[in-house]
C-alpha cells in the first residue's frame, strides 16, 4: 500500500531523526496498535532504543501519516 506523509509528519520526522524506512518498519512490526477517537490509528514500535508512536489515517488506496511522536 502506498504511504503519504503529511507536511507536519515530515517536520516531526526530521526533528526526531525518523526515516521512511523506520516508518515502514513501524507499520509492519508494531508492538501495540490503538484506534483513536478521531478514527486515526496509533502504532508503537521500538526503534534505536526508544518507543516511537506513529499516527496515521487509512484511506482506500493509501496510508496517510499524520504525525510521528
């Protein structure tokens, strides 16, 4: 599935040193998944000795990355 990254998420990725390869890893191998009240999905994974939260919205043909925490 295609991945689109919002402007906000790109900014947060740069600030936190997260690459698109990290994003793909988090989506494929989450340690926890939650559905948020606004229908976005939060997934968590351990990357380089820290836990990263990725918030995304699943669309019909792609995944839209909202933010990376």
